[in-house]
């Protein structure tokens, strides 16, 4: 649901200044399914899993490099399995279970960013 944006430290990374129309589901000939509404410039639904994974790995890496490292709690709420089911190119057709299966495979593989085009 809108607004479509990323949040860091309780604030939008980029404010949603644009609007996106609703899409059709793949069964209806669309590229995914999302509701219309406010969207941040540059936001792409298909990039969400990768960007969240990259952000989390950056946080973990920075924490592990600190000499004064201490325990911390990190909660990652992935967008999957919710719509839109938009697997990146490297996972499309990979599961033989449709786009949802491909999206699940991408989610399962999200601990290895950079392999999305494999």
C-alpha cells in the first residue's frame, strides 16, 4: 500500500512526491499488482528485496567492524510474500512454479545479494 518509499531512522529516505497508478496482476496481463498512490522518486517495486537485504548487510558489516561492538537487535520485515510478486530477471522462470515461486526463491536467496542476475 502507498506511500511507496523507504524509511530510515523513522523518516522517509526520499519523500513521496509522485503518484503511481494501480497495476494489474499478472493474471490480468500486468507486471505485478500494487495499489495506486504516492511514490518516492526512483522507487521501483522490483528493487525492494535487494535494497532491504543490502541495507541490512551494511548495518551488520559496520557493526562487526567496530572495536566497541556490542549486542544489538535488528528486525527485518521483508515485503514478501506480499504483492507485488516481482522477481528480478535472474529468478524469472527459475522455480517452474510461476512468478510467485520465483519470488519465493529470490526471497530465500536474499542472503546472497549480487546474485540476482545469476
